[in-house]
């Protein structure tokens, strides 16, 4: 991949802060991204990388499902 993109890097889940810095996402802006990642896991087996990131950043792996629905749509009934 680095032949095509010299800026391409791979990070371990424990290096999530380095990865966010690499792509220019401030930690303070990561919470909405995290909520989407958790939402996408609903009903699936938990991806181990998410568990490691949650542990590294002290983030929840579960939310009230209604709080995960984007505000532009009404919550499911």
C-alpha cells in the first residue's frame, strides 16, 4: 500500500490516539464516530478491535439503542 500512498500506515487498536492524529481527527471529535461504530455492532459479535479501543479510551461498548439513532430520523418503535 505504501507504494501507492506513502502516507499509508497501520495501527494497533492500542494506538488509536496515534491513528486519530494521523488522519487528523481530534480526540474530542471521536465520540460521534465511536457511537456509529458501536451502532454498527448491534446484533453482531463484537469486533475485538472495538473492545481494545474501548478499553484504551475508556469508552462504553453499549448505549441505549434510542440514543444511537441519528437525530434526523425519529427513533424506531
